[in-house]
C-alpha cells in the first residue's frame, strides 16, 4: 500500500513538472492573459466595424488558442479538444499561406472522446508545418487513426522533405532512453520539447505507449503515437 502511494505521488509530481515545462515552452512570450484577451477583443471589434471578417476569424482562433494553452489545469483533455486547438493553429497559418496548406483530419467519434495529455498533437503538426513547406505546395498535413480491440494509433504525416538521416537517428535514440521519472533529454521542436511530449504520454499511459518517428516511403515525415490499450473514455 505504501509503495503504491509513493509511486502515485511520484507520478503526480512528475506529471505536474512536465506539464509546467510544456506550458512554458508554449507561452515563452506570455503576457498577462487578460491583457491579451482584451487586446484581441478590441482588434476584433474594430475589424467587425470595418467589415474585415477575416481578421475577426483570426482573432477568434487566436483567443481560443491562448485560452487553451494558458489554462493551469493539468488534467488530460478530450482528443477532440486537442484537435480543435490544432485546427485553430492551422487556420492562423492559412491566413498567411492560404490555399497552399491542406489539412486533413480523419478521426472516428469513438476516438475523439478519449483523454490525452494537453498539447500533444499541435506541437507535432507545428513541426510538420515548419519543415514541410520546403517543397512545392500544396503542403499537406494529415491526422489519421487506426483502432482495433487492443490498441489505437494516431498518425501525423506531412509531404515535406522528411527527417535528415542523422537527425532521425538522434531522435530515435533520445526516445529510447527517455524515462519520465528520472531521465528526460532536452530536445526542442519549434518551441515545444519533443521529449517532453513523449514523457507526458508515458506518464499517462505508462508502458502501454510508444512513439514512432520515421520518414514515409512516399515522402515526408510521419509520427505515430501508439497506445496498446483498449479505447477508454476514462480520465485516467
């Protein structure tokens, strides 16, 4: 009993530490959230008065993203919430790159209600976007899934140049040696720690979770989150 309590305490402390690190990465230049919300609201009002509805939509997506990442609640969220956050990010990118971006999500309803750690999907999509635009457009990013009775997968793929061989080997090595309780190598992808993401997945799913990073035979990078458990809607 005492051992289980100790393990539970260690997991809680580690989970909180990694979540705070993830928030710090995502909000490196965070100002007071109330100031940001009020400023964005004022911009939205001025844009609406000028009939600039594209700017209004931009403000709405940005406000939703800030609200999502600035929350101090470290509890897991529904996959649907993380997908919405990711879609808001893509919408902001489309304001600049317009039809050069194609974003596809194909996730069944049964999987969208499961709980995952916050800020898990969007960082991978951001990374795909960062490195995927060095080829001729359209730049395609997709999130798909596979589900059976004993496990489920989330697959994030782009049609960019893929990982360089040395970088890919380094990533695989760091994933292999990551222990969320004791050893977490420091590696960042566009402001978010790749290993931080993996560590938080491990904290939630323990040894039932794996992360595969590779290049797709048809081109581009592909990241696969694999959870070897039946689909559950429990927040645990």
